[in-house]
């Protein structure tokens, strides 16, 4: 997503790499060798999670070679990891609904958005309240932190929606949505990737901010750090956004909300967060499966350390249920946002110089009639999007369809960042004939259980 990141992190120079997170709706994102803009686009892997689980299998992690999936997704052979078995081997509980997966890219130079190669990915399990730390080279779960109950009993549920690493590698912050109809929490985990030591140090209860948000409850969805790791921009399920001073990695200086953007200023279910150049932060607000308006927002966070928080630029989006959002640079060096609209199956192209939607294109095709595009990531002009399953396990569970093609779609974005090509060979399937569920009310038919969600580009 997220929108990696989305939800992730950006490589902005010759190559723009912004990850954006995706989200649930309100009823139920240390380095070694540097990854710079001059690297070959083949030097990466694509990681995606299938959040379908049972008592023995805690979901599935798919890993593709980047060059293979970009060239011919349908023929690319993934490495598949049973997350339940990996967790048991590490002495961790079997996870439920693995949801968001993000790399721990640490900053080489925050000013030009170059980042080091990630050593770990961080996995949030939205059904079991735990965060997993997975070593990229060994593919092993090397740490797990459960935040149910909160630090020192401060509160927390199993709905750990997104766990986001700080840019400096010192902490992970977890967005815990909370129980249905109740406010949620932010949790802090101190991270020592070199020694695989992960320590739960802090919980911030968010109910105290519901009044300022103008919402009945305060439920966090996704979050992203500013490039200096000082502030966290947190999107909310009922609209609005919190800017949080991150405090210290050990929790001795606690997290502190320094700005509340209310739901009237930032309407829509907050879905993801991504960094842009020049100290800007991009988020979106979506209407979910119930219809309504969708928006893209850009916030000027460049003077957050001075206590200056101007209102965001608001851009209304055609279509319904904005989710994955990435950036694209055209042949003239202009920056565009590209957003996937999960319910309406559209992709929007937004000129970030004029803040206008310049094109909208449908992803629905004869070979994928109802793709339901969700979390996205991008390398150059290749946009990778998780496609949801026929019986979604989160957010859009009421929208069942046998016409789904669960897996990863690979779109080739046009040079002018105003359209894409999408062919039958551009879907890497995550269906498995051995993993099926009942589908239909009377005929007892079965269908694939796969329901992809989290997705992340991992540089080699």
C-alpha cells in the first residue's frame, strides 16, 4: 500500500518510488547496500500476502523475482511461505489475517528520498493483534510483538491494521483500529534489527481526540513518518487526521498529538499515507463500499517542527473507494499521483502540479471482470496492485463475486502518466486449488479462499 505504504517509502530522482497503504473500512500500510535511482529495475522482489487463514495456516506470503513478474506476471513462479508454519518455528502464535507488509528502509539522505536496502519486512496481522518481523534474506520470522491490551494495560485489540517502521530504523508504530464502535490506539515498538530485538514500549489511547476530530470515536487506519522520523501522520476511519510527535524510541518521551485536522477538513475514511518531495505528505479519504465522495489530500509537513500545519490541498476523485496510490514521473519530469479505486475498479491519474484529475481508466476487462484493486506499489512505470478475492475477509466483505482474479496485477503506466496497458498475462495469480471455501447459498459450490491485500516492493 502501503499506500506502503501505501502506507512505504520513496526513491525520488530518476526513479520515483512511493508506496501507499490501503485500509479496512470503519466497520470491521537497518540497511546494507544502498538502493539508488540508478539501480536496475530488476533488482527487487515483490512481496504480497494472502490474508486467508485457518487454525493451522496463518495466511500465505508470496515472493516473486521483480524482473520475472514485471515481464510476464502470469508465468512468474512465486516462492510461497506458510506464515503459520513460519510463526510456529519462531515460537510465535499463528497469525490471523496478515494484512499489511512494509520494508524497514532506512534513510541514506532524507532530503532526496533515497533509502537503503531493507533488511526486514514488518507484517501487521489485523485479526490477531500481533506484528511480525521477517528477515528478508532468510525468509524467517525473527520477532513477534502482540499489542492486545496495550502497554501496561493501556488498551488495545486484535485489530492491528498497519505497523509502520520509522525512517531512522529505531521504532515501529502500530495503528490499532480498536473494537467496533470504540476508539483505537497507537502502539510503539522499539526496534533493533541488527540483533532482532523488538520491545513493546508505549500505547497512546486516542479516544481523547474524538471530540476535536468531530467524530464519535477515534479509530486510526494507516500512518507514515516524516523523513526525519520526528512526526507521524495518522489517518482516521471516520475522517480527520492526527499529526503525532513520535517521541523517543524507548517510550521515555511519549507520543504526543500536536495537530488535529477535523473530519470536516479531511472527510472520508483515511486510507493511506505516503511521503512526497519537498516535505509533503499524501493521504486519501475513501467512501468505502457504501458510496460517497472520495478525495486525495496533500499536506505541507515541511514546517511541522515549527508547529505550522496548513490545511491540505483537497482533490476530489472520480469513482468509488480510493485505495492504492503511487506516484509517476512523466517524460518532462512532472509528478503525478496514480490511485486505484477499489469498488468501482477505476484508476485515476492526478497532475500534482495543478492538483487536477487528468484521466480515469477502468481496470475491468474480459479476463478480470471485477478485479477490486487494493494496495499498490510502483517501480518506474510498472505499477503492482493487489487484487482482492471473491469473498473478502476485510473492509469489503459484503461485496462477494465469483468474477474475481485474486493475485497481483502489473500495469504498465504510459510515459505521460495518463493511462496504462493491462493484458491477461499481467496477472500473477494467488489462487490455490487446495485452498477453497464454500461459495453460494444453495448449490454447495466452492471457490478459491485467496484474498490478497498487503503488497511491498523489496529491493535486493
